[in-house]
């Protein structure tokens, strides 16, 4: 019988797996987005393996494992249920919560079960709504509901840390597997610290809806950076009128004081889509594109384990309203083989938690990578569909290809577009793997004129200094104090 226990040790908790008999060659935990394997120690009474509940990715620091369900693997095979002992209650450590149900391991954020319950969260919410203490000279950052610490908020964080280091920077994260910028304070969503910081920070910088009940305190400001220039219709413009959705959209946009747009086109669309009509929109370019001017390609590739001479394709499709996981329209190993390239696959943030890493020869799943700009720098070309990454990638001037086998369904039924992509796209639209491979080998100069018009329309302010301008406005408006 396999015996499992969890121990809190420095630098983090471990799962101890033990059994009688001859030791296996390896023991591992295997999850959707991370895994960790260790050797096994043979002892007179049997064997034991100590599995750290931490992992490092992309050359970053070791961090707690992402929340999720993990298979216990013995010599590459899942441990059979009949071999395991009875379930044990979850153990809460300072970095995560771990449980063992007799067959699989569940990792969660380090929240006391009593506080994570509905009653516990309601009590914390009431305390949050009734806060009266003075506001802190602090910023509460959140990107994609805490699933990452990236996008526009991360670029703003970096510039703010440079010019106003006295400002406290809190980052809302789903768990402590999410790496936050140096000097920032990670706060786990739903924790007492999270509720307190949300109510205490003078400025909130977010790139999506605030979701949970938000009570604006006097003097508190919300800067909504959003997360892309829109091609697909959103908010009030989505197909089909739903009064509940319309009410939710208007209620959400009233929480924002300032909206950031990448370009004048995006400003017009976002104003109307969110009925954001009488408050300021800052058209300053997107801070997240600054690194497209400054990062070194080979440095990024080294962190990904990619040779400088490799051809690298970044495949970044958007999410679909009718599915949770990344689209499966492309055979990625076949693409890598046919194009003689490494394929970086980047799913939308909404597919991060429900999905799992794509695997295959010369395929690297970078959905969990914290820095999309770095991936764009590392690549030689972009393959996308309807994702707003197209409006960032054009800053690089590198080729773009649009793989759109569901174009008619997406454009006509699922979402709809603000403009005709087929007439304006700065690269070819294809619908099969064979056509994509052919396009990747063809001359793209016939799209040069479109590409130039596209960049003039969408990237006029993406000059590498957008974060500087945004932070200068934040400080000029007194949203936080420099000293």
C-alpha cells in the first residue's frame, strides 16, 4: 500500500510517498500545466520519495505548483487506486493547500477552508465594504483575473517601480504559482490580505472585469487598461440582445474612472461597447508593446531552450465562446515538421485553467508564460486567427498568417467583427494545414502595402514609451504619490 503525507519544510512543502518492497525508478506528480519528478530512496523497510510541491518554468524561480489535480505517477504510470490508502484531509501551508484522496493529489491556493467557503468570503466582503481607514499610497494590479501577472498592468508596474519606488505594488493572483514582478507583493484572491489591499489601494490597475463585489472608496481610482484592440465584437455589441448582459456591462464600466486604448480606433469601439461615454480615455499606445522595441531575441530564446538559428512560429489563437479549451484545428507536430520550425503555442488566458499543455516534437506550450511580448520577440512569424495579438505583433514588422477554418461561423454566428478581416489583414488567410505551410514558404511582399496601412492605423503610439506616458499621467493626476 502506498502511504502519502505532506510535510512543511524549507523552502517549501513536500509530498512524501512511501511503500514497502523494491523501489521504483521514479515518482512524479503530473498535472495539466506542470509536473515534478524525483528519484527514490531505497530503505531496509521499503522505499521513500520526497516530491517538492514546487516547480520552475521558463528559467524563472521555483514557485508552488499551480492549482489543479495531479496524478501520482510511479515509473511513468498512474498509481492504481487499489494500492493507495484512504483519503486524508487537506493540509494548508503558507504557499499552497494540498490534499490526497487515495488516488490523486489536489493542489489549491493557501486559503483556510473556513475562509474559502461561501460564508467565510461573505464575512470578508462585508468587512471590505465597511472599511474606513485612510487609503494607502499603493496600487492593486490584476491581469486576467489573477491568472497571470502580465499584459499592460505588468508594463505599468515596471515603469512605476522605476520612477516611484515608494509606491506599494500589490498583485492579485489565483495562487502563488503566478510569478509577480520583483519588489511587488503577491496576494492570493479571496484571502484576507487580498480583500484588505483591494480596499486600501489608492489606484487599481486591471485589464478585465473586476468581477467580485467592488465598493469604491472615496478617492479610489480604477484604471482599466483592457487587453487588446478589438476585432471581434464585445460587450454591448455582441450578437443577440440580452438585457442581463447589457445591465452587467453598464454596471461594470461604471466602476472604471479611466480607460486606456491602444489607438483611436480602439478608443471609439471601447467607448461604445462599454457605454463609457463621459469619462476619460487615454490613447497612449499599449504599454505591453514597449518590450517589442527593447527585448533581445536570443536572450528570450535561451530562456525557452531554443537555438538561435531555429525557425520559430508563434501560434496564438483566441478563445471561443462555445468551448473552454484551446481550439484543436491545427496538428501542431505536423506543422512543426512541415515548416521545419519550433512551434510556440499560446492559448488565450481563458484556456489556461481548464486546458492542459500541448505536447509533441518541437512543440512548446507557452500558454502559462508570463510575458507575451517576449514570445513575440522570440518568434519569426505569428499564426493567429481573431486574437488581438495581431495588433501588437504588427509593431515588430514580422510576417503574420491567419489560420481561420471557422471564419464564417465565427464572423456570422459566434461573435462578429468590427471590420472585414479578409480585406484588411496584413497577411494571408488560410483554412487548411497544407495552405498554411504553403503560405509560410511564399513571398509575403504582396501584403506590404496593407501592412503599412495597418501599422499607421493601429500602432502609431506603440513606440516603446507607452508605459512612460501612462505612468506620467498617473502621477500628474495624483492617483498615487511619487514619494
